[in-house]
């Protein structure tokens, strides 16, 4: 494992090329949903701490976010062997602490970055965290404050709390009994502390401040960690961590990413085509995205088993995305095309790759649709018609803005900046639509 010097880091450039999308017609499309990166990233990080070999199945066609994590784990000494559609992980001995400083580059993946920021500085004497231009511009202020509160040393290379940063451990002084964590912008810092519980050797109380968002994701982390031996007790405003020993099973299955079904529904709505999904998982693995199925009838869809068909028979619907904010962009267009509605629980989407709330409103207006943002809610009139954009569509390095734009342009034409952004989450997205 190579050491990383203070000034040795690389920022991957953003996706700046344009792609022209022409009108197309669809009658029936099979949507083979990719693996859930939320599940897979958590499992990969935890498996990297395991003494035993762990086989992870269901990893066919993973996106760049997961591949960025996989590459950086290999670079710091985790063994990952590909076997058909399975990965075999042989991680560190969690009782061993390393003396060297290492570099971890997470590309565009905010999930992989934040879930790692507590864990790996506990293994190495220091970690330089970096990423691409988009990831490097996102603030990590609340998370960094909790790390400093615990006893980590944080060195910033740029202004504010953006990447790259060096996080170092002082193992002799990191015995805090309580720290504070603001979790009203993201659940990822809380999840990172849960995963790090396998490395903490004394009791720790985390005082949670602010209204928690993306609760399904932190609940997922707690469920996984508890299953593997973590001693976590969460009550209103607190998370209590007790020292524990990691014990993982020999094999883990990764369910599909149900948030991608929102793009399937958007395609069905604008083309009046039938869409068949693959392997819709159990409700507890949907991470709040089961909202799509729950409200499908109200939004004008017929959803039977894994088959979706837009009937345009919906009604005005009110949706709370507090626990599934990744759905905001395609859902806004679905409501505008169908019978309209109101979307709430979205203030934290401004901290995604782009200010996704602001940029979704901009994207809707680019396609000639009306939307109002009032009292922290989006109000969307129904039965609107898409118009061909008069200029290039900027994806702002946000793969969900890009993927939404691609589907819309199959109806009305358009040129989109951000070629290849779909690969972050769903590498088969373009070929599924017949776009090479």
C-alpha cells in the first residue's frame, strides 16, 4: 500500500460532452434494474473489515459509484475477486491498525465517500479523501464537525469543508463518551458512525440534531450492522454505540435499485408504452421507493406484478419524499404529464450532486412545464405538454437530471450536456432505450 503525501491527490474531471437525442417510439420495454448501490456500498465497506471471505452476489451491471469504491478498496489492500456475477471479498483484520497514510478517490460517489470517512481513518494513521469535480464541491461541514468532536484531525486543502481533505487519527485521545451530529441534510454521516461501531472500543453516545432525513437508509445501515453483531440503540435524538465484534455471513445477496423504476414510469407516461421491471424486491429493501408502487394508481398507472402501464387515469396526488429524495426529478415530470400534485420533504435534495431541487425546477421550465416552489413544496399542474428545449440541457453533473433528460428527449428531441452520466448508477440505461 503506497503512502500519499500532503499534496498528492487527483480530482477527476466532470462529464462535459454533449449528446443529441432524437425522437423515438416505444411500445414495450424491459427494465432490468441494476443492483442497489445503497446496499452494495454498505456491504462492501463492512466486508472490507471482515476477517473472513465474503461472497457478494447480485452485482451484475454495477454503476461507476460502486466501481469507484471497489477500486479504492483494492488500492488500500482489500482483496476483491470477480467470479461471474459474484464478488469475493477478503478484508482487513479489524483489530489491526496501519501506520501509513493512504489516498482514497471516490469519483462521483457521495455515498461511498461519507460512509467511509469515519471507518478508514480508524484503520490508517491518515486518509486523504478526494473525488471528481462534482463530489469535491459538496460540503461535508456537519460530518467534519462530528469527526473533530470525536478527536480526529482534519486538514483541508481547499476552502470550506470540500474535498480533498486529510483525516488523521490520534488513537490515544479518541475516547470520547459523546459527540454531536447534525443529520438534517443527509443520513450518510449517521450511517458511517454505525459502520464504524465495529472499530470503536468504548461506549459512545451520538446526540442527533436536526430533523433526520433519508431515514430508510440509516435504518438499512442499522439493520445490516446489527445483523453482523453491532450493538446499536437508537432513540429519539440519540444513538448509543457499544463495542462489538464483526461477524459476517459467507454470502450476501444485493437487491435491485428500486429508485431506477421512476425512470421506467416516466418512459411509460410520455410514450404510453408498457414497461416490465426485473426482480422487484421485498418492501424493506425498497428504501422508501415503494412509494412508486403505492401511489401508482393515483399517478395514472396500472401496476400488476412487475408490469407497468400508463393509463392516464390518475388524480391530484401529494407525495412526501423525506425518505426517498432521489425520486424528485422524474416524479415532477410524471405529475406534470398526468394529473398534477404536490411534492414535499425535499429541502435536503439541494445537497445532492447538484442543487437537485433548484435544477429540477430549471429542467421543468426548459421543457416548457410550469412548476411553483412555495413553503418548501413543489406545486405541479397536471395535463401539461412537453416542449422541445430551445438550448442545450445542462445536467450539472447530476446523473438523475441527465437520465430524466434523456427519456424526455426521446419524446421531443434535445441536446444534453453530461454524456455518460448514467453510468454512475445504471450502465445499461442507454442501451435499454436503444441509444448507443
